C-alpha cells in the first residue's frame, strides 16, 4: 500500500494504524499527553488516552493530575 511504499516497507498498514502508532510511540518517548492530543487534533484528552491505548493506571494518574 502507498503508506508503506512511501517509507520503503513491504507491508499493508492503513493511515489510522500509523497515526495510532505515532501517538503511542510519542508517549513512550515522554512526550506529554497534551502535546500528543494537540498533534492528533483531538478535542478531548480522554480521546487521546483511548486512541493510543494508554493503560488504565496511567490514564487515572494523568487525568487525576488535571483534577478531572
């Protein structure tokens, strides 16, 4: 598919998968969830948590830090 060919890979991956993977890896590199949410153009930070598959413990910790 086009996405893979553009980066020299022989695979079948859609744009949605690449977008989710981008967000997940950004978080694992220490990028703030707020920044990732902004980069993914999410209106609600909770969407970003679900979208990139952050576990429930990290969800609660970060959400609680915002008083939500």
